[in-house]
């Protein structure tokens, strides 16, 4: 309320009858955390303002940026120190594709969370390829495509990863990286597991 009074009410001009409702609405929508505002005259002498807040679900852009993505996949800017819960993933990509990036994150997160590997960040690169970083540090190259295309490759990993790591005497959390950009499989790097060239030993 204090912020609204300081940033908006002081800008009002005119009286109940002459106030420009469009300008009043725009003034409220310039306030951080306000997504939408609707303004109505309420006789005899009052303006009723209804505000819809941004509900942040992720940080947006490079590390340190103050921008966020709301539950509609829209990018907005506000003071991150106002957040009650700051443990959010970081998403990045072209601003015009923020909804697509959020949609991909919402599809990926349950699949990796089921492996106890939450997604820490997701990026749509300049080349149109997806890259995720998991909370324990592993980088996953997901390749190109829409949600359905990518999830086919992710399901291939999620259904076999536990078996593969167990066979190599490692836990799932030992994964350092995975490359899903292969037609019928994926490449995996695990901590403590290396490949050696054993050819030409005499």
C-alpha cells in the first residue's frame, strides 16, 4: 500500500469525473509486482482499483539479473529482495520465447525430480537447442525440438539411468553430464568412471 501511494496516487490528476481511467490503470501497471490493473468509477466519489500480482516461478536471464518469469510465462522486472521464497530455478532464452521455456521446464522438472535430480536451470540457446543444469551440477544437452520431442529423449534416460549407474557401481547423483542428442541412446559421463584406449597394447 505504501509503495502504491508513493508511486501512483501522487500522479493522479483531475477529480472523480475527469480522471482518465486508462492513465490511472497504466500508472498502477508500472508498479513492480503489478501484472494487471482494472479501474472503475464507484459513485458517488470513489475509484475502485483491482490489482493482479505477478506470481514469480523462476528467475530469468543470466546470473545476477533482476528479472523473473511469472506463472503465465511473462518476463517482468522487480526487486528480488522482496521475494519470500528465493529458491527458484533460472530460465533463459529469447524474451519472446519465455512461455515456451517455462513450458519446457514444467515438463522436465517432474522427470528429473523423480531421480532426485531437480533442475536448477534451463536455457534455450541461440541455436535453438535446450540445455539443463541439475542441482548437483550435471549438465544435460537435450537437443532441439518441442516439449514432446525432448521428453521422448528424457524418458529414455529416466527409465534406464538407475540401471546404468548401478552397473558401473555408481549412484545416479554421480552423473556429471549427459548428451541426449543421439537417435537411439545417450552419452553419459559419471564421476569416477573413465574410458581408456586399450588398443595397440603389446
